[in-house]
């Protein structure tokens, strides 16, 4: 990589944004405190409950930044900055979450997994659990990572978590799910946000991704799923198998096909919000017309996740002054570890986007940057765009309705090491 010199001369707004970004990260680790305040101060329980929602965190502090920008630079400067941000990803994640979580889509996926699980001679729900954590994340390379996360989280919530499994199993499952989804989207060039950010600039196509990243990711995904299945085999073996439970309320095949076509259409037009939002409005009409075949649409959860990601876009856009020199000051050998660590505190797509803007990077640096970014994508809720979707769906299955960020990081550490070894040793 060509050597470059960076001058750290941030503006007051950039310094403020960095401070608010750090505050938001601390806030994600402190949501339980706000939940306790809601109980201690019932007169203000509403605002404390709002601030205890982890999906609200980055959107809330982004709004604080907007107010500060108006106070320091004026409304025109604030408006110009917001207009310069790209909010396509938050909109896309919202739409894909809602469609992927519909009864026809989820029940069809459950039926397919149950059918495959029958052929695996394992007791209880062992085979079903393994296939959910192995196949669905890899499916994310086709239907995108947010859709895969939504589908896997709903299946796990309904078939595993709701069965009253231990907290240890829940956190171990969440850690493996987040890591596997982050790396499972690397079989193609359009499904994983950190890959998408560089694919066009660096001329990476699906053939390149499959031969350079995909097969390694697939091995790591299967190893992680197998390891957690073996680790909790006794508990999983006692769970009732899920075979055939969907047949009683199966959706009409034509309706399933229509839902799949909407899902495919949104994926195809993922970079054109006017088109996929138009498809989504049409989808809402279909869902309402056949609501007897629908469960509740997860509009609230999807909006909260979109709010979280939009806040990350607003706050993250002003972190370049310190993030870029830190990242690009690393050598080819250290950028993999550096990217994996930085990903835990920033969105991994932001890291790869910054790399795509720099000329003269070696091929080994590019590989290490992207591999490190996807490897660290399961360590925190902000590390990968689909993670908030998983949290929104599964957090109600945890004590006090929240996921402890420290336990999540510890649970994801082992699968992260497996992914790192796959990308660096194979």
C-alpha cells in the first residue's frame, strides 16, 4: 500500500460527532440502567423505556447531533449534511425484514428445514438446530444478509428459544448466528453490505467472491454450527422435533410464490429505493387482502431497526477524520486484525467503504480489510447491519427483554476465531 500522511484536524462538529458516537456505544451497554430507571421513576417511565430500547440508541444520539449542528452551523448546513447521506440501506433493511418475516415465507423455510432434518439421524431438535445455523446464513448470499437474519431469528425464536432453553444456549446461539450471517453473505458480491461497498470499485464479481471468500466462509459457517450443536447436544436432544408442525396452517402455494417474488424483486432493486418501496407498498396491499394467511407484520420492529441504522449513517458519516488514518495506517499483515476489532465499534460496511476510496491498495490489503470486516461482524449489535434485526426479534426471549452486550461479545468470540482462522489459514 502506498504510504500516506493524515492530518488530524477535526472541525468542532466532527469532534462533537465523535463524542456522541462514543456516547452511543456506551449507551448500548447501559440499556438495562434505563430499564431500571423506568421502574424507579414511573412518572417518566415512557422516556426511560424508550431509551432502554437498544434499537433507539443511535437514532436518538443522531438527533442530538442534528440539534447541535443547527446550533453551531445553522439549519442550512445541517440540512445539506443530512441530504448528503445515503439512507438506502436502512430503508432496504426495513422492507426486507417485513417481507421475510411473513408467515408464507417463514413457514415455507421451516418446512424445508424440517424436511432436510428428517434425513439426519439425530435425536430431538439437534438436526433442525444445526441446519438453521448452517444453511440459513449461507442462504443470505442469495436473499441478502438482513433477510437471512430475519428468517433465522424468527425460526429460532419459535422453535428453539420459546421451548424454555437455558440462557447459555441462547447467547451461544446468538453469537454463532451473528458471526455466521456476517460471513455467510460472502459467497456473492451483492448480499453482504461490507462486500457491496467495494465490489464495483474493485471489480469483484460473484465468481471472485466464491473462489476467494465464499468457500472459506462456508467451511467456517458449518464448523460453527456443528460446534455449538455438539456443545449443547444434551439440551437440544430433549427438545421436541419440529417436523410437520407447519402443515395445519400452510399458506396456499400461489400466495407463497407471490411472497417469494416480492422478496426477489426487493433484492433485485436493493439499490433503488423508489422501486423497492413501490414494491413494498404493493406487497402491503396483498398482505392485507389475504390477512387470514398472515401473522402480525413486524412493522414496528422493522422501523426501529431502520431508525437504528439511519442514526448510524448520520453519526458514522463524521467519523472519517480519525477512522481512516487509523485503518489505513496499518500494514497488510495487521489490517485484518485491526478491521475485525474496529468493526465491533463501527459498522463493517463503513470500514470497507473508506478503503474503497483510497487508491493504490494492494490486493492483499483489500482481501485482509474485507475479511477482517466480515469476521468481526458478530461481536456487537452495531458491527453488521443485520444484527439489529436479530436483536429486535430475539431480545424478548432473554431475561428483562434485553441482550447483554458483553455476553453477546463473549458468545461470538469463539465463532469469530473460527472465521478468522478460515480466512487467514485456508
